[in-house]
C-alpha cells in the first residue's frame, strides 16, 4: 500500500471507506478478501477498521463521517463531546450533511441536514466537525427547555471555549433561532460575568428587578498569594453574595465552604449564600434580605417592588 494510503488511514484513526480504498488503487476483491480474513473489520456499510481490534472512540466517529459521505461533519452532541462542552459520549452519533443530500438511515446515527455546512464546519480540526459556536447553538436549538439551553451557553463560556460576543454574532447568521430574545438577554448576562444558570437567574430575578446595586461578577480577590473568585461582590459595601447550585453538600465540602466564608471575613466581607430555592422560588424575599444588609453597610438606596405582591412592599429594605 502506498505511503499516501497509510497516511490517510493513520489520520482517520485506522478507518477507511471502500470508496477511499478504491481511489488508492485497491481492487474490490482485495478489499473483500481483507474483510473475510479478519484483517479488516466492518464498522459500517462500506467503512472498515484496518485492524482486528476493538475500535477506539475516534475510529467510531470517523466511521460515522465516512458512512455519511461527502461534506459530512460531526455536529450537535457529538461535536460538543469533542469540544468538551459535555463529558458524555452520547448515542446516537450526530452528523450533519448538506441540505441537498440524502443519507440512508443507520443504527446509532442521527443525520441532520443544513444549508450552512460549508460555513459551519471547522476549517482544520479532524474528524470534521462544526465550529464551537455553531455546535453550542445546535445544542441550544435541540435543548428540551430554555433552562437547559441557558446551561449550554453558560458552560461553554465558563470553560472559556467561546465568548458571549462570538455566540451573539453566530446567532445573527441564523434565520431561525428558538428563544432568540431570551437567549440574547442570557448572553448579555454572561458577558456581564454570569457563569451559570443560577447566576443568570440571580441577576434577572433578584438583583435587577428589585433595584439592587450592580455587583461585580466573578470578582477576584487574593489571600496569602492565592486567588479566588466571588460570584457577586458588592465591593463598595463589603458584601459578597455566593450562589450554591448544589442541593446538599457532603461534610467535607460543607466545612470547606465554611472556611471560605471565614476567610472572606479577613477581607472585611460579609457573605450571604443562596441556593436554587432562594433565587428561583423566593427571589423577592432574597432581595429584601440583601437590601437590608446593604443598607447596614452604607448603601443609600432602597429595594423596589417588582410586582404588586412583591415582598419588598412589606419590608423596609
């Protein structure tokens, strides 16, 4: 076999398609003989692993792309796996092909069709896949709920895989986009420093609608040469609001949180800590408490009611 053939097989994690093998001069009967002898293993119809071992994940993904044919790219959850937006090896494998092409359905494959494949594909990464921003937006489009979509956006930005600005620009290139208005607001919050769905909800359910001062998101402080980041720091008033997305902590984590809170006291900071229930179900009561602490720390303002039944109306915050 030629050096070019061997290089192609190596690039594709040991995978070769029948069409590719033929284009490198391998006759059909030779291919069939390699398969019958067990030297090559069929991964998908017309796609082979050129050794007899168990295929690694990379080979499985290459086989999906080769099966789907010309201009096919990994996308959606599978591209997200490769970009480490998700830690899961999802099944089925998601592949996108140009809108004019048809691919015979196959077990374990989810075939998508798009008129923007040439624009969406990453120019250099292999196996071919959609760009990171396109991948994130594909995940958003197929998310079961708005909250799940927000979680995808937040995770991608928190892991520094992309930015809110890049995602907002990518959204403008799509004629149709689920939750476009809401997602634009989310990206604004992410650009403002919100790193999670809980932080986004805090901003939009607690801080802004109740007229609280604007906190610094992910504020960096240093203690004994070590840096840490605070979810929401009201620096002028020495108040830190930490958001805890876990429902419960094991004992060692609970004590770690207490030590962190105590360390903040060394900086003259008071710490309030809230979870999902406080932010999602009792945002008005949470705002009342934060406003009360802010006022004891010198804030000259007052919280405002977000609705006729808002708890702020019955407080002095």
